[in-house]
């Protein structure tokens, strides 16, 4: 691969006859390396994204996305409070399949950096609920995959058996997973329209001056199907700060009967990502992948000695996410895979530098104000001396394993991960509110001021992200 943006942009005219291409540039958020990608500027002011895949798995993904985007009729799109990319056309570049779609403007946020509270987290929860609220006829009418709760359960059972057959899964995990699959209470859910595995980078944001970052677009539609709503919420294991607010907003916005097993299934599916990784490595006879997956599973098992996968346990206080076990995973266990593919996004290196410069300036002007602001979550990535922070950042990276290396078994799992159903009365307090309640001296007005200040700081940081990505 490695085609130039100009070569790719020239192919736009084949997918869209009569288009006048006036410019081309790289697509900065070009996915996980399986695609050549570029942005083509047209004379009418539009910008189009073109992606080309040379391997069969990537080509199948592009074909699935093309089918899904065409299934989103004008009526279906009108039900969504955000944009989905418009399907423009398909062509070939050399031997590779090419898909041309509308480019959605905005910025993206890594899971570990999604802030709690108003803005991004709540907007993400509402966006997922909107997808799950679409009529299943949208999917069925396009001939896309549909799975009942029983079919989803059976597929998971087969995955667990395949992973156990390798002899590399700790017995504790095999028993844990089989017990969860055997628990009838977990599998009484209503199948809904799902994206088949949302990631944090599936969301495209713009910054609202009052409400903060808002979801204005959603990308990555190749897994569109009918299945377990949990599949689109399991990524929240990598977003500890934002997860409670995403869950709570989703629960308020979704229009169907409560699903008490949703959060538990999400945790199960997040854990089974490592089983997928193991099965994939075994299937393609890659000992390095098998060893890597086995090490992850050992770390996971060690961290789950006192945890339980059941609806009762999920409702109990103090039960950590199953993915907290990844704090024990060596930093060299796996590499980070970027899943964003559809829109230009910030340059992380420039972002960290810009944030550091801004923080230094505030320190010089007003040390007291700087001390009052919480340490930015991304600062942990720059502090190699803090092993806990480094491990936390690596945990978020582990969750991206479902991209290139897991594509071989993706069809087994479309429609099976998630979290939600969180009651409002069990929603954790924001940091400022917990601090005020603990002291007993802070007034309601001071708490509100702190909350507003935190929101302003979050919006300012996210605005810097967007600014650093502009060309």
C-alpha cells in the first residue's frame, strides 16, 4: 500500500462521474493501517473520504460499510440526532476495493480522555440510544444480519469452547464465562439495531459554547445489524471517567423495557475480547499472538479472584470493572491500534504540547487557579515515572484489539458486547460533588461553581484539540 493522496483522489471521479477534484490531502485519522486513505476536495465545496483496501478482510469491511450506509434511507437518517456519512460510490484502485463517502467534519476523543459530566459523555450515551431506537426494519430490509438473544448466547458459548480448546485459558476464566452464559437471567433482552461494536473514535464531535462537546456524527457502520445492545457499550471499560454518565444518559434516553443484565453482559464481552484474540492467533497459526493473548488472560484471571459475573454482583457497591485487571498487564503485551477512519482528528503529539504550553502560561499568571484545576488525564502519558498511570493508559490501548488482528473472528461476535441500565439513584457523584459532601462544610453554591469551572476547563481543553487539528 502507500498510495499518495493524489492517486486516491483521482479515483473519486470513477466513483462519482463528473466530480471536479480541486485538491487532496491525507486523511489524518486513517484507521488502523489496513487502508490507504485520503480526503478529496471538490469544486462545489464538498470534501470526500476515500479508503482503499488491498487485503480480503479489509475489502469485506468496506463492502459491509457500503451496504450499511445505503440501508440508511432519508427516513432512517431523520431519526438520528447526528450525521452518518453519505455513501458516494465504489470503485477500484489497482487490485484494491475503494469506498468513497462524505467526510464528517469535527474531532474525535480517545476513550481514556472522554471527560465526565455534561458534554461529551452525555452526548455519547444519547447517540447510542438513538441508534438502538431505530426500527429493526432498517436492518432487515437491507438483508443485514439479525440475531436473537438465544443466537447471541450460542455464539458466545462456541467462542468460549474454542478458546478453552487451545489449552491457554485459565480455568478460572473458563468457569466464569460458562457460568455467565448459563445464567438465564442475563439473556432475557430485546434485540435492537446495533453498530456491532462502537468505539470512542466512532463519535465525531463539535464544540458547543454552552453545552461543551456534542456528538454531531457517527462513523464505522460496517457492523450494522440487529443484536445485543450491549455490544455498543462495552468500550466504556476503557473510559472510567465518562462511563457512569454515558450509562446513565443511555438508560434515560433508551425507549424499551429495562435490561438488568446489560451491564454484566458488557463486562463479559469486554473480557471475551481476549478470547477472540487467542482464537484468532490459534486459527492463523501465530504463536506470538497466542502467547500474547495467553499473557493477557492470565493477568485478567489474576485480577478477578474476588469478582463475579452476575446481576446481583453488578448491583453491589465496590465491584470493579473486569477490565481493571489490565492494570497488571505488561506495557509490551500489545500495540495500540487506531480505529478511527472517517474524519480528520487532532494530532496527539501536537495536542499534548499545546496543552502543556497552555498550562505553563496559566501557572505564570495565577498559581492558585492552576492548582485548583484537576490534572489533565492525558498528562499521565508523559510521566514515565508513574507506572500506575502508564498502566492505565495501556489498559485503554488493550481494548482496541478488535481491529485488524481480530477481524478474522469478528463475524462470530457482531452483536454481543455493552453496558447500561444504570439507575439514576446509583449514579456516582462528580468529583467536585463528592468532595463537598465529604467535607460537610462546602455550600451548594460552591459545589455548583466548582462544577461550572470544571465544565469550562473541559470545554477549553477540547476546543484546543479541535484547534490543533485544523489545517
